[in-house]
């Protein structure tokens, strides 16, 4: 660090521009305001960091990175900042919060507290024109550090205190309840620190791999990807994350990639106090990425004292390929699929195909391809008769290569349920996935939504989706799925509450709006439908409300208008060549009382093998058709007659 940068913070109140120096009382008053501000709300660790450096500066103590690591962030006395960059990382976060505070509610404050880059001593400035008591221009020399502020003296004492506290806690009365859910963890998205921002797919993929590895550990509850990624780019406070996700520990980290070199930093923190339980920095070759993932996973298992079932020596992260280029292509495919947009799924197929071309034995790439084709078919972007056989072929190939791949069983289960209507076969695949990976939220989701719900086993479906939500509590997709089950149970108020929760988490999650609109259409509430449509128009472009206006018109007795609107909607679907409209058309005709047309479209949906037809037994949209013998015959053809 340049000498000038160190010198300007040598005494309390020094200001980089020569402005007046505030008194210690004024600084402490300003510190209290900062810590009570919105910028620091719930931010326990940055607040603790700021208070410590301010108080140390006010009494004239020097601040070294080692001291901060031990005193503020709970590192052991042997802490080496060259190997663990927690202080540097937290300093960046603290500067960001201070900047936010002084740009908003602190703009008119009498004292400015800054943490300049390149050091850890804050500077204090009395802003012009403010009634702040100033101290003498010539500051007194800093007092000699007392023994009780010297970390070299107190660290061994602190270690002894910690050991004694642990001993006493271990002997505490068995009637006192232990901390709940101690073997639980959330892996937050690793931050991409590479100069190339396009490497974001790599840091996301590393996070996914760690989540998947830890999910295999029996007795460890791991929050699923959907909820963990809600915190991406938000710099959250660890204790707030713990409360929201109901976990005891949180893993954070960063990835820096330069050519064939990797630097991965990871730190495991306790939610109870924000202190670090473990941290490490890995400087490796890119070829070592799988070994690093396994080392991190095992270090976490060791820190949490969780027993690994089966063969303890078996790697938690096992590479399905030795071709790093194939692995990179696979990560890019997953990155695009996880956007859950048709263009993302199609891009994902391209990347997975390239990965398979590099390594034809790469099982996860086939699973990713199967998921892309299934998603495109279910949401009507590709014809089911084209996409679903490709999904089946890819899932079967993945299982030929690795029968223990739980995700591949889920992928094949989707095809068996939504395309083959092979319910015993679907049940076998989903149960095998849960046997292989009982902590997999997506497997619980699939079993609930794609098997139990279509069969009308709605109590079991609700219990299963709630198991998924216990692992993935902030997933808009799974919250919406819970709402759909409430819809099928005709518990409409509860359904709407879940859809609103999903929208609260993600204001651009179209599926939740669409399902909520459908509920209000079934209930015949035009005013509520209109309010939802206004919200959708504000959030999205090109929202087509033709089908819902048709339902409103039918409810109000304007059948000719309703029929005209439906025909116009079908023409638009034909013009844009979007398949998958047959089930929607049948539902709309059923809602406006056109039974014969509804059955014509249901027959068409059956011929197309439309995946949404699997829900005919439970969806309220078909209630007006259930007394018709043709509907019972349809359910029998779908294997849903019992």
C-alpha cells in the first residue's frame, strides 16, 4: 500500500481533504446512526466489522488483517490472510454499504465515516456547515496499546474460553433443547471474480456440483438450488439467510479463472453468530476442479461432524468425464436451461449435444438434454410427438451409462408419466430417484406433481411437495406447484396465497400469474381477473388475454363473443406455429359450455400426446365435462379411470 494511503489515516479524525475533524463522541453518534440505517438492516457481520474498526481507530490502535480475522471473523490465532481472504472480501462489502448509506439517508449527516481502499483504518470527516464539535488540529499521539487489546495476548485466553464453553455446553442438561436442524446447510452461488464475466456459467456450475455432492450425504439437509440462487448477486447477511432458509450453516465462495488456472475460495459460516467454522483457498489447475469440489465437500462434512454413509473413502464428487471441454460445455448447457425460457432450453440442447460429441459417455449431458426436450414439450413450445421421444432416448442413454444417476431417473419418470401415461413405470423411476437421493428437492417435486397429482392422490401430493419445499423454500416454481395442488383440491384461497408468494419472490415468474388467473376464471371473478391482467401487462410485453376475455364473456352470457374470441386465439396460435394448444382450447371451450368442441380438442390432444392431458382427472377446468361418458372414456384411455 502506498505510504500516503497509510499516513492519512494515522490519527483519529484525519480527513483526506483537510476538512475539520469530528470529536470521538460525534463519530460514535454517527456510527450508531449508520448501524441503525436501512443500508445495514440485518447486516450483522458488516455492522460488527464497522464498529470494531471505528472503536479501534478512536483509541489509536493499528489495524492489521490478522487481527481483524481473529477478532471480528472468528479465525483461529494461526490465521494466515494470504490463504484466506475473508477480511478483504468483507471490506469490499462494507465499503459498498457505506457508499449506499451516504448516497441515501446519510447524505445530510454531520460526520462521514469512510473505509478507503488499501487499508482497514477508517477516516472521519466533519462535513462543512454542520454543528459538529471539533478536536484540536494537532492530535495527541496514540496511547500505548493496553495488554488487553493485543491479540497476541488475548487470543490464547479466548481459545481457552472457547474450549471451556464447549465443554460446559457438552455437559448441559439433556432436558435443554439442542439448536434445531444443526446438520443443515445452504450453498450460496459462488461469486465469479474472473475478468471475463462470461465465466459466470462456471461459478454457477461449481455451486450446483457442490449442492449435488452434499445432497448425497445422509443426515445432512441441503437447501436446493432454486432457493440458494435467490440470493445471487445480493450480498446477503448470513444470519438473515439462515432465518429464511432454516439452516444452521452457510457456505459462500468465489471463483477466479484465468486460462487453465483456478482460484477457489470457500468459507463455511455459522448462522447463530456469523463466525466462520472453516475456510480455505485453493490455487489449482483447471484439471483439478473435481478434486477441489470433493475436498470442499469433505471439509464441510468434517466441520459439521456428519457421518458419510456407505464407503467413507469414496469421493463425494465423482467426475463423469475426464474431458474438461465436455465439462465446460455441460455447464453452459445447464446455465441456459436454468433460465427456464424456450430460447434457453434450445440453447441448452446445443451445448449438451456438443458435450456429448466430445465425450459420448458423459451421462449428465444426456440427462440435461432430456430435461430440455421435456420442458419444451410440457409448455407447448415443441410438439410432444417430436420432443418426448428424444427426451426418452436421452434419459435411457444416461441410465445405460450410470444407473445410479438420480436425475436421469427423474427425467425418464417425466416421460413415462406425461407422454407414455405409464403410471407404474413412472412410479418406479421416481421412487428409485428418491432412494438414490432422498434429499433431492427436484425428485420430491417430480413425484408430487407428475405422479401423485395426476392420479388424484392429492393429500399425498401435498405432503410430498411440502417435503420439496422444506429443501427448497424460496423456489417460485415449487411454491406455484403447491398452489396448483390446492387448486386441484378446490382450495382456491390457499392456492391464490401461494401464487402471490411466488410472485413476491419473483415478480417476473409468469407461470404464477397464469395459474392465479386460471383460478379466478374458474371462480368467475372478472374484477380479480382484470386486476391480474393489469399486473401482467406491467410485468411482461405481448400478454395475450384473449382466452380469458372469452371466459368472462361466457360468464356474462355473451356466448357468441366468447366463441369468436376463442377462434381468434386459435388462429393466432396457428399463425405463430406454436404447438401444444389443444388442451388449452379444450379447457376454454369447456368453460364457455361448448362441450362438443371441447371433446374435439381433447381427442386432438390425445392424438398429439399432449403432456397436460395427464391432469384431466384433477383440473377444475374440466368439471363441466365430468358427467359426460366421453370424459370417463378419455380417463380410461389415459390410465386414470380408477
